[in-house]
C-alpha cells in the first residue's frame, strides 16, 4: 500500500529529517516525497531530490499521507492553516509529543483520518523504536501504511490506548538520550582507567548494540541474559553491585517517569 502513496512532510527538523533520510535510504521513490518547511525545506529538497512545496496547503493537496513533524507548540497553528485542504481522503500522521488526537481533530474540523506516531532519532540509521496509535476513522490500510512507513526506519509497536503514547514518549522517544549518556559514562570509566577515548567509545557503543541485539534476537528476559554474564565472584557482579548501590536502575525508572509526566503536561497546555 505504501509504495503507491505520495507522502508529504510538514517540518523537516530532527525528527522529520530523520524520517525523510531513513525512508530514502530504503529506496523509497523520491518523486513521491514532498516537504514544506520555511527554514530547512529548500536545503532538504535539494539534498534528497524531493519536491519542495511553496506552502503547507499546497503540500496537502499533492499528497495522500501528511506527516506533521513540527514541535508541539506549533502544531495547532499548522493544523488550522491546512484545515481547508484536509478531507477524509487524507491520512494525517502527527509526531507531536503529548498532543492528543481529539485536539488534532478539533483543529482540522473533524476532517482527515488521523494517526499518532512516536518514532525516535535512531530513524537516522534505520533503527528507530516507533509506536503507532490509530484514530477512529482510520482503516486497516491506513494502519498498514503507517506500519510500513515506520518499518523502513526500524521496529514498530501498535497500541490501542492513546494514553500510553505519553509512556512511549518517555521510554523510546527520549530513550536514545539516556543510552547516549550511558555510553559516554561507560567510555569515561574506561578512559579513567587508562584506555584511549576512541577505543573506549567504540567498545562501549558496540557493547550496548550487541546487548540490545541479544534481547531482540533471543527473546530471553534481560535479567536472565545479565545472569549469563555475571559469574559468581567475577568482575561483572562487582560492577553490577556498584550500579545497584548508586541507584542506576531507579534512576532509569525515574527518568522514564519524569519524561512521561512532561509529555502529559505538554498535552494539557
């Protein structure tokens, strides 16, 4: 279904740009991609050889799927602007954290078929952890198209409770930043003990990548995989003991909780 669709991006910042780059890297036809962005649109259009729309309304008229990739504080202005061009033939996909479908529907005057998605920055390298929630007017084809789009840039989960989108935002939306800090800290530890910075970052990042692949490929619970590494009296269990003493596990739990609450606050403004 997706291969036959024209796709338009309103906004081409970090997330919109990541999705554009990600789907083009998987050989999606650039002639079917449109972008509208007063700041970066011309540069993105030239870099990826995609259509540049002169304004958001024109973009909507030319595409089947509209991906609204603007910040939450700008989305209602954009929705009001395009509302006249939107009808139920258009699939509108929002990336805005914390912005509920009911609010989007209101600003589009109840027009359009609506989906919320939450990809993450790892779409830039085809490894996004994404989530989808579909509105009432959407069809099975719409859902398949959204899943197909996000599958071009990583793995995708579908949820049936919109309130969980805030949790997804706190987990996988913000999650890469948590992992970047963990990689940096692991590398710092190795540098402190004498390893050069380049190799420290390489080995820390590859360790995280390999551990993630083991969880996904083996489908073994992370606790069991951890126990496979932590032999009695060995180096790993001593390191894990320090992580427990310093509240590593609780810090991650609290980080997801805090980001989830912030997403809820953004949605209630």
